[in-house]
C-alpha cells in the first residue's frame, strides 16, 4: 500500500519543496530589487531589468525540463531529489560569494544554476506524489504542497525586501551594509532542504530501461505527440497560458509599485508576500473543496475571478490598501485555477511517462513566463504606467475564460468522468 497523507515522507517532501522555493525566491527578490529602479545594479541592465532576473529563472526550465523528465522516469524520484538538493548547497555558496562581492554577474550565474537544479527537481517532486499517495488524496496533496510552496514564496518575497535593505541600505542611510547576511541565509536553507530530502520514502524507478537522450527539444515533441488530442494536452496549454499572464507579466508589475506608491522595498515585498499568501490559501481551499476527486468547475471560477481582479487592479487609484485587497482576491482565486489542472495532469498521465509529461509541463510554464517577460519589456518601452498593464492581463484573461467555457471545461469533465469510471 502507498504511504498515507500524513506520512513522514509527505511531510519531508513539503519541507524539501518549501526550502527550495524559498531559496529560489529570496535570491530572485534580491536580484530584482538590485536591478530595479533605485537598486545598486540599476545602471547595469537598464529599464525594466527585473525581467532579466525572471528570465534567468525561466530559461533553464524551457531548455532542460524534457531532459530532467527523462531522469525522473529512468531513476528513482527520491534519488533525483537528493542529488539536486545537494547541488543547491553548492549553488548557494556561489551566490554567497557573488553577493559578498556585490557582483551582479556572479549573482546572475547563481540564479541560472539554482533554476537549473529546480528544473530537475520539478518533475521528481510532482511525479513522486502519485507514487506515495493514493489517487483519492491527490487533490488535497496538491493543494497542500502548493500552499507550502506559496508560503515559501511569501517568505522569499517578505524576507527579500528587508534583506535587501540590510544588504544595500542606500547612500542616505548610515547603516553598515551586511554583505554576508543574504548568502548565509541561502546556504542555511539549502542545508535544511537537503537534510529533509533524505526523509522521502524509497520508490522504484518507473522506467529503468529508458535510454536518456541529451536532446533539448526532441523529447518535448515526442511527448507532445503522445498526449496530443487528449485532455492532458489541453490542460498543459491552459496552464502555460495562465503562467504567461500571471508569471510572465503580472508578477513583474509588483516591484514597480515601489516607485508608483512611493514606498520602501520592505513594503513592496509586503505586496508580493500578500499575493503569495492569497495563492497559497486559494490552493489549500481548492484542494479541500475537491475532496477525494477533481473539480474542473473550480478552474472556470478561478479564471473568471482572476480576470476580473486584473481589470480592477488596472483602474483603481494608487492606494496601498486598495492594491493589497485586490491582489489578495486575485491570488486566492488563482489557486482555484491551479490545483484542479495540476491534479488532472498527474492523474491522467501514465506512470511510465509521468516524468516526461511533467517535464513538458514545466517547459510550457516557463515558455509562458518568457513570452510574458518579453511582452512586459515591450510594453514598458512605450512608457505605459506599470499598473495599467493589469488591463492587458485582464484582456488576455478574457481569452482564457472564453476558451475554457466553450471547449476545455466540457473536455475536462468528460475525461475525469471516464477516468473515475475506469478506476471503478
């Protein structure tokens, strides 16, 4: 029998994932604040440079997720997790060195490397869930692990602002820069995440005879051919499009509220933290509402809710509390979109192909992020106020709602009913 929902292995996975997401986002926030307007590296990369930090996180996922997915099918997902977490400790040491020297280029290299190890971790962590839990617990498990992920993002965002203020207090401050502090925190979190990865239950490789091919894009094409014309393909497209809007455009708007609202990096990080809290709570609530099954109706509710929230964010006055309230609603409803889709991809994918499909899923997510980053950079060059870019997010969200209502939602409902009938 598979271990239970309250097993030590599931707790270990949550803590391991929590530490990895926290490190990714602390380093990303430090980099974003450093290169954004008023940052210590603002003159290095130019206007809208926070997009480059996001690209450093996204590009490795696009290039190597298919390769990483093969490893998760060929080897035990527990072993893959342990190896990538050990590498995170070494990467944290590189980041610590770059931050100590205040060298943006070394920090960028560390950002790429930490993204690369996350690329290999992603199909392993989501692929191991169906191996350590029964299908009836998948929705709740995804809601829980997503909640802890976004709590980590919250802390990464919340810690990133004050940590940056301590790291680079600014010319008008008399405080001594604590150049050592961010690196030590990154290293400590990496060590904790590595230690907890050894608590994962031992699982067998699902496709030990698979020949790993060092091909960057052919694996994606082959995997796509396997799932094309199935509900899994539609779920992958919907997820990628969601990331295009939220992860590629909307997230990059938030650092600019520092200038728009005339607030500190710490207060700006508070907005990011609030969004993360809201998404985490929304994920958890969606998982609980799903119970022992998958509720595709929540996807449509989430899409409509986030789209309306984007339009509101684009037109409301520039007031910290109004913006905070709207971000909270937007994040909460985004969780309703994410959990059913994620669970459906895991549930409908064959065991021996799950790693590669989840690799394609990761790739699609970050293709969406990169395209969104490009759109963000292009619109920024026109001089449009950053908060008005939420109106663009709203228009793009309307497209998603229309396609969901007309095509994807009926397909998802039929696929889940068929899967439950076969299982019975």
